[in-house]
C-alpha cells in the first residue's frame, strides 16, 4: 500500500521532537483495567517484530490495541509461526486460531542512533495487505514510534484516529496534613513515562494543554492565594499570568493559543474573562449576579461554554467569545457543570447530577440529544481526547480515593487508571500540530 502523505507530516514531527525537559521519570505508572463494551473484541495477532528492539516495539503495539477493549491480541504461545515479512505469512495458520488481522514488522538499525521501523497490517479473512509503513526513527524515540504504529492500525480498523501517541496530565495528592504534597504530572496516554511538571504543599488545580501541546496552564496556591500560571513544557519556564484578589481559576486556552478564558472574582462574584497572554490585558465577558465559572472555548473560537447557577442550579451555557448572546444548553438531570467540547465541535461533555449521583453526560450539539456514559456515583472533570471519541474523567476509586478513568463513546468500553494517592483533574493533550 502506498504511504499516506496526509498522515505522515504529523508522524514525522512526532518522532523528531525532543523529549520534554521535565523532572526525572518516575517508576510508578498508572495501572490499567479494561471493563465493559458493547461488542466482543476483534481477534488480532501482533507477531514479535524482527530486530534487537523489535519485540519491545511490538509489545507496545499489542498493549495499546488491547487497552481499547476493542481488540484481543493472540498470546505469543498460541502463535503457530512468527513471520516478520508478508511473503512468509501463511494465512491458513492464522485462520485456524481465529485471527482476523495480523500485524508483522521489523526494526532495522540504520546507524548507532537511528533505525527504520517497518510494519504491515494484513487482513487474514481476505488474505490481503491493509496497511504498511516504513518509518525512520531515532532509537530514543522507538516507544513513541510504536504508539504511532498502533494509532495508524487503530484508525485503519475503526475509522477513528488513535490517541496512543498523546499525553495526559493530572493532579496527584499524597500524604496527610503538613506532609501532604500535590504534583502536576504528565504521562503518555497509556500511563507510562511519568514526568512531574511542578509540585507544591498547597493545592494544584485545573491543568489545561495549549493547542500546540507546548504549554500547560494551571492554578497554584502561594501562601493560600490562588494564581494562574503557564508553563512552557520544553524548558520548564513558568509565567505567572494572573493573581487577582479572590478567585483565580479554571484557565482554558483559546484555539489560537493567544488567550486564556478564566474565572475571576476580584470585581465581586465570579465572572468569566479572557486574558491576552502577551499583554496580560483582561476582557470581561459576563456580568451577572450568579456564579459564572468553568469556561471552555468552542473549536472555532467563536463561542465559550461555561457553568452558571443563574437558573438556580448549576447549568451549562454558551455565549459569544466576546460576551453576549448567552443561551442555556443543558436541561436534563438535577444540575450540570464542568463542560468540555470535542475537538470537532460536535459534542459537549459535562457532569450531570442524577438520582444515581454524579455521572458524565455527552450532549450532541446538532441534535440536542444527551446521554449518560458513566455509571457514577462520583464522576467529575470530564475532558475529551483529541479524537473526540474518548473521555477521561476522575471517579471514586478504591478506599474512597479519587482515580482516573476513560470511556469510549462509540464502544462503551471503560478503563480504570489507578495509582497511589488521590488522582484528579485530568487533561488530554491535542494531537501534535501538522
């Protein structure tokens, strides 16, 4: 199959970027458990790739596919043969073990610091090649290349872009009393490669990625006073953006990355503003006796969705990004809060209070249809993955601790992402810019 020239620019950039200069990698990783789903997983086989690093790369691919709950990789001990190139494949061997799709490949060294990762996706039922790529890669970036292989395979088989080669961020809290420590952490989407961006003995809140995946906004407290910061991920440099009296909260980048929508209370009750990051100039957007908070920009930057209790209970509203034109969006359940919008602008997610507690709802903006996608009873802080089909959120875990979970909208598959301590306030990075 010819190389897909539309996909390759993002792939090439991803494999050439320098690893983020954050704190040293920790050994702990999120423990992933897959649950639910509306269909049986598709049997696939990921044969150990050829080459010194081949088996490690193919294991990452297999783990990524298995983590979705949509695919069931064949155990290696059940493989009758282990071909690494298409001409060596005998499809009858794979049909006999019920495999529908076969992934084979190799990692060839080019020099001491780089390799070529080549793979093939074969349709066993139709006995044909579905996809193939030859990818130049630095040896230090082989794990990222493996994630990208899984992304390409996932999109070929489901029609939905994969998100394995993205990052997630979240807040952890460990210890008690004066020994309590908060950390803003970033990991690969599978929970590996943990990096601590900042730590504090006071709360950290509301991490948000910039559209180009190069900066992170968050709220930190200094001597009990909240402030909004933006950290440059490649250098670790931090800029204090706002520190007004009262509430400084809920930062959200505009689609062009030049502004933050924020919730501030220095002029009275909490209102929505945006701040120009270059000039620090503030523009007030709401003016209401109610509490207005938790802003998020629409995908085209023309609207801002936010939470307000102007109807008596918290509900989700939309307004023009210059203020005005306010309309209520959510009507079901007891209350609704913490909106997020999918990257394609077609869906909202938010926390809906129901008779079962707090659950994550998905609202289709075209049809107005709303449905609950998590079981509750204490689900919060939903954020879309960049493909718009997966939502990460915080939920009640073991021992009443908070942990992260994801739900895939199209399949209903849920994943629990566990780690020691309380884990809250997730954010999902965008795709890398093409």
